[in-house]
C-alpha cells in the first residue's frame, strides 16, 4: 500500500502530499503548494530523510494555491509539473489568479508545464500506480488520482462532506456533481479520500453524508 505524508501549507491551508511506495522508495508529490520557506524545507527534509526518489510532480488542478512550491521542487528533482490538458490555460494564468484573489503579488514562479495528463493515465509509483480520473467541474481539467490499494487524491473536487466551489472561471456545478457521482463515489467504500483542503474522509462516508451528492 502506498504511504502518504500530508503537509498543510500556505495561507489558504492547502494539503500538499508526498506519496510513496515503501519498498522501492519511489515517490510522487501531489499539489506542491508550500509557500513559506519553512514549509518548503519541511517537505524537502521529509523526502531526504526517508530516502525517497521523487518521480512525479502532479497537480490535481491548476489554481495558484496548489502551485507555490512547484518551481522549487521542479528544479530540485528535475521534473516538470503535470496537470490535465484542459487546465493548461489556468496554469498559464496562475499569476493573474493570485492577484485577483489575494490582491497582492506573492512571488509565484512557475516552470513550464510537463506533458499533459489524460483520463486513464497510469502513473507508476514503485510497485503501485496512480490512475488519472478526470473530474471537471471545479476547473475544466480537475482530476483525482486513484491508487487501487485504497487511496484517492481529490484535489478541490471533493472535500469531507462538501465539494469544490464552482463559481470560478471554468467551473460548473452540475458537471462536478456528475463527475463525482459517476467516477469517485463508485470506488470501493473503504477508499480513503485525501482532499486538497481539510481533513481526510472516505468514499463510503461521502456517499452517506455529503449533502451535495445525495440522491
């Protein structure tokens, strides 16, 4: 089973995840939003202390609060960040997003984007893999990353008893609900859900308790 280390980072309380296969020490970083220097050092120290080889720098979507730590990790590990192809325009305008919502320049620096992700892509992490599930609605290219051993990283598509906001450019509430009901709530009920903000939950809990997905 893949192991997960969670870092709550930046002023918006984003969850940055280091996902790794214990036997092989192969790893992926999901949503590298570390903003403060101490946050970035904490992520890097964990990777170093655990002897991990980071092979993927993955984005569940391209909103600015999930991107603050991307450039640093990209340079350190020689990787380009990857998001769904439909979110490449958002990635290109992340600095404008930041100014719109934070009303100040927070020094967001981004490398070029890597090869785009698509529905069904399998990203190996040691002896396991993360499968790309396209869940548009919060953003056009929002994705979840599912490990068959019982984990799913849902970004800002699904939270504990809530869903991502859909009033931002490219958002659509009906599309998001349909994406989640058809593609995420059909996963095994015991699947642990790691969202982009807030506490962990499970697919079963969200099927029973999430008021946005009832019925």
